[in-house]
C-alpha cells in the first residue's frame, strides 16, 4: 500500500489507482446532480408524480454500478434513479422516468415499474418486498436453469426488511444457495419510523444470521469501502455463495419530495451533511493529492452538463397515447 504526501498521519492511503478514485468521484457527483435536478424541475411544474430521491445514499448505488459485471442482473433498492440512468442509458431512462415515450417502456413505467431485460434490469414493483421476491426468482433461474457467470444484485432498504415476504425470500436464497448478493441500504428510518422503535436488532443486516447467510457491515457513505465490500460480495455470489452486505447511510431529504420531515431534528441532518458521500470522497481525493479543487470542480461541471442535457431532451419528448398504454403488446405476453 503506497502512502502519499505524508497523509498516513491523517489516515489517507493511496490503495487504488488514480483512475479508480477519479472514476468513483465522477459517478458520485453525477448521481448527486442527477437527483438534485428532480426537485429543481418539480418546482417548475415540468415533472409529474412522486419522486423518492437517494440524496445522501448515492455511494452505495454507484459502488454497485462500478463493480457489477456484464452477466449480472439488477433488482435494486427503489431509490435508484442514477443507477438506472447509467445502466439503461441516461437519456432513455430520464425520458422514461418523467413519463415520456422512451425506448425502455414507452413512458408507462417511470422508475417504479421499469423492466429492461436488454440491460439486465429485473421487473420492478411499487410494493415493498415484492421486488425482492421477483429478484429471488431471477436468482433461482440464474442458479438452476441458466448457464451464466453472473449473479443477481438484490437491493433492499432497512424498512423493507420488515416485510414478511422478505423473510421467505431470504430463506429461499439461503436454502437453495442462489447466486444472489443482497445489499441493504440502512438509512435507519422507514418513511418516518425509527428502526429502534420497531426492531431490537442493532443493524438490520443481523437478520441474515437467522437464515444462515453470511453478512458483512460497512460504511455506505464511503464509496471506496462500499466498492470493496460489494466487489467481494458479488464475486462470492457468482460462485454460488449467497451473502448479505449491510451498509449504513443517511437519507438527506424526505421520504418523497414534498415530505416536510417533521419527524426528525434539523440539527441531525445538518450533522449528517458533514459526512455525506460526495463531500467525503472529494476531501479524500484532494488529501491524497490526486486532484485539486479546480480539477474536481471541472468534473462537477461536466457531469452537470450531461444531466442538464438529459432532462432538457426528456421534457421535449412525446407523451404516451392511450393506445400506447393499453396496447396488447404491453398488456399481454407472447
């Protein structure tokens, strides 16, 4: 492990290549700017519907994106706009997300009900716990019926772990040794309910012990730690060794856009802002001497331009027609 510029005294270690660090930052700042574009446009009335943003939780998503391989399938945590965008194509997903006609699902899925087999995205569902059941089915197929080197990446929040169906899912994953890596985004709050009010577990990942699943715990606000744990977890899952990764993070905005968050103290969020993933990644890179503040600002500007262009073209796209929504090719399978 190489040390740079005497930073060993402050705990900054050059463990990876320069490209590794900068790629991590680029994806992280893209994710933050992509999510923050949504409330900006909601305020103008250009976006319909409810949006559940991952602001503060982006490091986990981007770690998944950077560590997944071509044969892997995704059934991600529902706060996953940036992950979907990078996986499906930024312009196509953005158009789909805001309910305009796209090459993904014709504008009828948004992000809640998206399905993109060509991009290895499992069918998604707005009901908590159902995504995990569907995802486990894909994991079963990949393990027992499909000759593939990939695995199923199964995202879940700490709140969804309380759903009864998820217990059944975890039992099937464990008992059948499915090629599944379950990644828990633990933001310690279910809409407005604190975990300690409904569970005696210190960490929701401890639930894995009851099913004989190995679990590791990590810092979900540290993209480098998240990448390392996810890389190892996915390697195991591809070998038929199911496992669970529980990553602690913090949701900086409300459960949905418009949520007044009266259930938590503003000082708590102010404190969390000091440790949020983009800030931490940025400080780490500058302390290693890999990039200057000016160079990172340039990356920010480049990613902002990509985000702005994606939303600009999306709002100009056509709305789906009634025929698009109820067409037999969408309603019925061959």
